[in-house]
C-alpha cells in the first residue's frame, strides 16, 4: 500500500501554493461606485497611477565577509490610486465613469519583507513567518491586514496626489497605521471596501550608483469585502495580486510621502504597479491539495498509532 510521509505531503502543499493561481479566463471583480450593489464594471486588472514607496530598515550594500547580512527584516509602505480598469476577457478598457474626477480608489499597503540575500549592488526579498501588529492597516477586523482599499469622494478636495500629497492620507505612523482613516474628523480615504493580509512575496532590486531598478510580486488573501461596492463572490475571488516595478531614477525625487511626512530613510522608490485577482485553483491543483492534506493526516495517524 502506498503511503505519504508528512515531509512529502508538506512539499506537495508547498508546490501547489507556489503554482500559478488561476487557469483559463481571468476572474473579474465587480465594482459599483454608488454603493448600492448594482455592479456596473467587471475588471480583472486595475492599473495604478505611478506612486511612491518607502523602505525602512533596509541597509544598502551591507556586506559581512563574502556575503550579505541576511536574513533581516525591512518594512515597505506605499499608497496608490487606481488609474484604469480593464477586462481581458472582452478585451477592453472598462474604466468606470467618474474615476479620479468625482471619486477615487486608493490603496494603502504596509508589510514587513525578509531580506533573503544581499550583495553590494543587489538584494532579494521574501516573506517573514509573521507580520508585526504595527503593519495592520485595518484594525476593525481581527488579524493583521497589510492591504486596505478605500473609495473616496474627491469633490471635497481630498484627492490624493502621489509623491507630494498633503492632507490626504492619515494611515501612516507608529503603531496601528489605520488610525484616523475614514473615521471622525478625517478627510479620509472615505469608505474601506476591501482589506487583506500578505500570503506571498517575492521581490528583487539592483543598483548601479544612484540608479536602481527592481520588480515585485505580492499577493494578499482577501479578509474583508464590502459587497455594496465590490463583487468578489461571482468570480470566487480570494486573492488580490500586486505586480510591478520599483525604480530610483534621478527625475523622480518627491520631497514628501502621501501623508506629508518627509522621508528620513532610503530607498525612496518610484512604484509602477497593477493588481489582478485570483480564484480557486483548477481541479488538478485541488487534487494535489487533497493528496497533500491526506498525506499529512495519514502521517499524523501513523504517529498516534505507534
């Protein structure tokens, strides 16, 4: 009789989780800016306006002997505004009317990264086992959420401006970063319509003198969706995936973060990104997940019996 050892089962599960999240047509996220649940736009890609990111705790070019001083933790924080929406299943640009004229969709991202390898000119980032409570951008829900998405009416002048926006965001600072966002007295980013926690992160960055470039793939398990504004149920969406590039070119030197604070650490990044959505794995992947869990259960049972 064929049996699965726990180590093999764990390896199978790890392989499944690292595999592509979707197959076939991309799942689409429904959106209704009026908050009535009458979704007028379905898109599988949200493209963000060029924005800023700030890395703290990162030590450029830190070398100890032949290799870098890794692993160690860093922190990345950024905010972005959705510029366009598209639906590759049509295909077409489906950006809803009024986006960035009467309302905006802004996103706050804050999470810890693990420096897994580093040289004098390059660095690779992964994901730590846990996230500090200080990374939480949605304190209303249990657990540490690293992503919060807001819908804000900008006819009152509270529009966010990447790089040099003052009086637009109240989501940064020590401790819980969401204090004040959308609350009483906040010019706010309006209504929280989605939040989630980091489940996957791979990033790299390389530099040559004062110029550098990198790429990232960060995925967030969705923990909360406001169904009045977003339809994640129809497409069985459970992951929000961010991909993009980071750059430190000389022409991009904003003097402030989104909240008006002056950055005191480096690197201060130019971020170009988009987000797509992932649904449940295809049947073959589900079968592998089943085998993996069955192997874990069998291994545990054999231990108990022995």
